[in-house]
C-alpha cells in the first residue's frame, strides 16, 4: 500500500478528533519505538479528558480501512489492542498499519 495515501484513508473513516489522537499516538510510538512500531506504547492522559479519550480510542479501535486497486484489496484495522497500563493509555498498532505509518 502506498504510504502517501494512508492519511487520506484514515481521514475517511475517523472523526477529526480521532485523527488528531491517532496522529499523536503515531508520533509518540515512532519517537519511542522506532525499531518496533507495533510494540505496546503508552501515553499519559489528563484526568479531565480521560472519558473523551477513551471514546476516541474505541472509535479508532473499531475503524477499518480498505485499500483497493482493481481486483485486489486489503482491509485492515488500525489497532490490535488498547487499554490502560500503569495508569496510562496503552495501545498496539496492527502490523499492517504499523508498517504503513513507519514507511511515511
């Protein structure tokens, strides 16, 4: 999948706020885990925005992105898992999505 199209595809399936959170998550994971973008990453969330963040995480977790070219297609999810680790938001990108964001 061409990396230059991943942003456009994500913007088609997620709300603007979810895209902003996903961009933050991707940048954080790329900075902290550049050798393994699909490893579990975590990020502190302010207490007053915790509920809103959890709702956005659910939106990201449930999203599916489909890439099609002719008779070929790929349907992928963004997150493999997510939860709370040591009081911080934790997530793991799927291998397909991790490769796509690592390539951009």
